[in-house]
């Protein structure tokens, strides 16, 4: 049997020729192989199609009619084009015989069976391929029962709407929602870049990279832009394939790009740049990467579309994001550029926040170390050992300080203080208080009187600078040790008491009733 359906010219018993439509249905043996065929014939004299029949056949969306056993009865032209076969190759055959019988196909057949059994319409959302489309599409399928004049259910009809555009729009929106929660979880440039790659692969790209300009990883301000070349530093990349074989630049390596490259163009124009297989720019990218790391040639050779997007925040270009498609069949288009630019913009703000935090922290740490004593002069009465280790806090460097001040009569003043708050503002306040303590110590005041004068100073600073200093607040512990009398006099302004460790005994805090923090005013220490 050459075909399961066709038209044949038959000889009538009266000698005339009759044209008939023949359909053959295979009968399977015990092994499941066709053993014989049942052939039906009907006259090829169907009436001219009605307006409704023409509307069905010429509809722009795929439409089909099945009997109650999920066998094709009618298939319109749009469905035949999607299936890649003529209607005659489908009529009379069960649906599952005409498809690959994947999970999505079995689910589709189950919905057809449900409509035939219940008589209720069903809407079925599926993401599946079609033989003639060579890729997967999102479909919204309406299925409804078909009844004859007596109300008997005789079949199931369906119409399929290609909802791929809406599907991908929802996917892009979902990715942006993920980005709102998943980007910038830490104030770290590298980790933010890694989070961006994790969002891109595999939903949007098969391979993605994030490269930043070298100054972004340091504490310097952006230099004047060079027009000759772009020097980038790879901070993150990821792939659908384990091991990221497509990457020619390793993490942490420099990548110098010429002015004609997609990366340089994207950074210069401030917009996404497309590159597709067969274009000179794309071929040049593949050749450059193959020369740098030949091992990934087979993977890069299958790439067919690339989009390069600048990372820009607050008017400053920080680097580029590159997304490449290898197994995903669709090339990047305008809608993808809108999504990629929005995602890159959000990531760039997070990267810039991390960069600014790192820069401010570096400056604050340098300022703090410059204000702390670098070398403590030798004391005949005491041996001083100290260590200062700032805590790693997202809020930044605090305003802690300490000092050792020589006094007359071999005495020595020991000072520990803390400005509540973080950042450069706390450092500046700390510097003022440290200088004030040194000045007051020269007057040789008792600890409680010194803290009283220091409290007045903080109050005056608050009046001169608005609410900044009261918001920060400060504490201080001031102690004077007299080695001759073996006497320690101390007072505290809101600061924890010191710990005394005697030989052979457990360390214990000194019994001390601390006064209020500096700036409260009017209370004794």
C-alpha cells in the first residue's frame, strides 16, 4: 500500500467509470505489525464547501476535528502546514500515531479523551514543537465537543492559538521579577556579576559573560575613556554545558577589545549590539576566541546569535554583559534587547553600589588608620600591646579609636572610644574627639573632669553641625595609671569597663559605674 488515502477510478457494473475516495486502515498482528488492511470507499462527489466549511479550511489558526476515539476527521490548511503533512496522511489515524508520543503529546491526547468523555470544553496550555516549525512553541488550545442534531456527542473539535510571544513576554517579566530579588544580595562586585549570569543561563542564553572595566574592581574613580581599546576584566561567566567550555577568557583575566568590537561599540553607543552567525563581526569574534582557546571551538562553532549590552549606572559605563545562543533556535531580536538592557541596567546599579561601598570602605579604613597611633612611644611604667581589627559589616567601617598618652610623673593615660555609626562621617567625628582628648590630657585633668569637658565639646559640635553628631553619638573610657602609687583612676562615658587580668587569676571586668554617653550633658561621670 503506497498511501493510506487517495482517489481511484473504479469500473461500475454498468460499465461506467466511478471516481471514489479510498481509505485504508491497517490491521495489526500479535507483534504489532500491519498484517492486512481494511479499505473503505466513498463517492468523490462531496458537495461544494459551505461558507462555514471554507472558514474552517482557510482559518489562520490550526483547527482539527477528531472522533470520540481521537482519530482525525478533518484538518484545516493551517494545521497541515504546522504538521508538515497533507490532510490525507492524517485522516482516520489516531492522534498518538502521528506524533512522537512525548509527554506533551500524551497530555494532549488525554485532554481530547476528557472532552469526549465529559462533553465539557477544555482549554489546554502546552509548550511543544511542531514538525514543520523546527522549534518549540507555546500553544493555547481550545477543545470543545461536537454534537449531532439529536445531541449525541460525535466528535471533538479544537483550535490552537500560537501564544509564543505572550509566553516569552511572561518569561522575561518573571526573570525581571527574579532579578529584583536575586541581584545585589551582597555589596560585592563579583558576586553581583555571578548572580546576573545565573539569571541569564539557561533561560535567556546558553552562554553568558560579565566583564567590567579594571577600575571598577579598585577604589579609584573612573579614568578618562580611551578611544584606542577597551580593557576589561572577566568577573563571571556561565554555560548550559558543565565546565563552561565556550569561555576563552578565564575568570580574573584581562580581555583587551579593539574599538570595532561589539563590546566597544555597546559601551560607546550605550545600547545593545546584535551579532549573528555569518556576519563578519560574529565570525571575527569566533576566530578571536578560537585563537585564544582552541579547546572550545566545537561549542563556539554552533553559536548562532549574540547580544552585547553595556552595564551603565548613573551615567557611568562599568562594563558589558554578553549573551550567546547555541541550542536555543531563536536569534536575539528587538524584544530581547529591551529585556537585556533593563536587566543590565538593574545589575549595573547593583555593581555600582558595590563599587561605591568598596571605595568608601577603603577610604574610611585608610582615614581611620591614619588617625590611630602608628607607633606608641616606650613607657617605663607600662608595656603596651594593641591590635585593631575592624569588623566586616555591610554598614562600613565604624568610628572606634584608642590612644596611649604619656603624662607627667611617669603616668600614662589609656583611652578607648567609639563613635556610633559608620563611614567617613564617623571617622571625622572620631578624629575630632581623639584630638580633643589629647588636648585635655595635657591639662592633666582627672578622668571624670576630662570627660565632662569632652561632653561639653560634643554638645557644642552638635549645635554647630545640626543633628549629625547627636545621631552618631559617642562613648569613651579614660584611665590614668600611676606606676609609682600603683593606682589606676578611670571614668567612662557610656563605654564598657576594662578587663583586669592578674597573674594566676581569671580575667574580670573592673567594677565601674559608667556615666551617660557623650553629648547628653548635665550628668556626672
